C-alpha cells in the first residue's frame, strides 16, 4: 500500500488545530515571542547593583503565518465566525519540519483565535498560494 504524499510537504511549518488534523502548511511564521517582565528591587545598603527579579510572563505578539496552503474552508470559516462575533478559541500546534517531513520543533498555544486574514493577489499569470497570511492571538504557550 503506497502512502499518499504530504500535501504540505514543501512548507517548513505546519499548523494543527484541536479537533482537526493538520490544517495547513506555511513558509514563514513570526510572532514567536515570549517575554518575562523584570521587576527591579533596590535593597538598602547595597549600592553597587539592583536586584532583578523575574515577574509575570506575557505573550505580546500575534502569531503571523505567511504564505500558506491548507484547509481553506476550515480556516476561512473559523476566521469568519470570529469576525461576526462568534469567538471560537482553539488550541493550536505549530511544527517546524525538516526536509523529510519530520518534526524538528513544536510550539503549542492556548486558546488561539484568528483576527486577520490576508488573501493572495489574484493574477491569472501566476500560481499564487492559497492565502498570504493568517494572524492569530492566543493566551499563552503550553508544553507538549
């Protein structure tokens, strides 16, 4: 029995959504930003430095998935429901793939929600990807 080729094999990143299989492949992902606030504490009698204490962590950036191909119906329906006020947050997993399609690195994000969809420039003379970018907000990282 031959194995069907991965339709997202030429893309270096894939996205999985809770309750779905892999829903897309992307050439570029940005917004993988994790930041821990630092609180400065001055202690009486210590004049040569200040204590730097880690505070709460935050996730200041949107995830931006660029130049993708995927389950357009699912992703567009998810975005469209959010744009119409029906917020459906889902956990997502982004995977960095090696040249053989194996997973090199995986990031999980809680309660993600699409907030911007950018389609391709439609030109008959080129073979544009299915969509240019998808932006998501989330409520933090989860370990896999």
